[in-house]
C-alpha cells in the first residue's frame, strides 16, 4: 500500500511488537526486514518507529544464563543425538531457547525435546505438552507455614539481589536481568509498595529479610578436609 508506506516514511505509523520473550538478535532481524533506512541522518530512522515489549529479554549467545554452568555439557548432548535432524538439534536457528507454553512448544528449543521419530521419543511430542506434564506443573508448590516472603517471584528476588549490591539505574537493571525497562519499572513500583525498596531505590530491612528468606537454599561451601596435615600438628583430633 503506497499510502501506508508513505505514512511509515513520515513517521506517522509506529509498531509495537508484544511477546512473552525475545532475543536481542531477533530485534535486529525485525528492524532489518522493515522497509526504509536506519541511517542516523534520517529524521525518522526505522529503528525509532518499532518498539518491543516482552517480559523476558535475553542474548541468544548467552547460553550460561539460560542453561546454567554446565551448559557446554547440555550443548554437547543436544548435538550428539543423531536421530534428530541437524537443523533442529540446537533448536530452529540454533537459538537453544528454554521456554515452553501450555498451548504449544516453540521449535527453537533443543530438538531432542520435541522431535520424535521411530527410534526417538521426545518429551514434548508434536510440540505439545503431554497431560501428565501439565498436571505436574500445576501442582501446588508452596509448603504449609513459613514466611510470607518465601513466596516472592524469582524476578523480585533477582531485583532485590541487584539493589542490595547497589544497582539503582533501571536501565542497567533491565540489561542485567534480561528484561524490558517498562517491566523493571513496574517491578520496582511493586517492590516499593511492598516496602522492600525505599523511594530512593535502596533495599529496606524488610527487603533484606525477604531476600534472605528466598536464598536459604544456597549452601555454604564445605571445607575440604582432604588436605594433608602431619599428625604432629593436630591437637585433639
């Protein structure tokens, strides 16, 4: 449509793409595919006319953040299963995503999880969640009793961690947590309402209690007693 293209060129039309999660690389693909120039001398570079809103934002190459410290072992496992098509072993586009939904399973998660064949049974056949997995996920996860702070969401606990470390710039928080700034501002407002963070962005006493109540499961590093000590040095052992 020539009219739509004209309105787009003059900056009269702007798009906002809403999704639950996205990669930083995905933003570039979308902007690159749009009509127009992104040159900084343009009055309306096309990147300024496209907005993105997601709860989770991450770099596609940061596998450690999504899969943990042993991500290389997981990567090797996914690549080693020859029964899965090569193009899907790391997920479509090699994204290695780790998100699934009740209504469907994205094809950018590792192929061993969703690609079935005569010799391979996937956990999510036909890119869907089996009934038994849905029932398992929907089971009540909170035990009776305990502190109310133990029921904080993982993003809230992560926010408290960074605020506790002294991070008060919401743009920096958004980058470190892999979220949109709008989401961070909403999360901060919620934390302030709960009394976990002060109006000046400092963690409160209640915030400290909440943080430690949610990190009790972290075990302290055990001392290594396997080191050799001469018996003459040991008193009372």
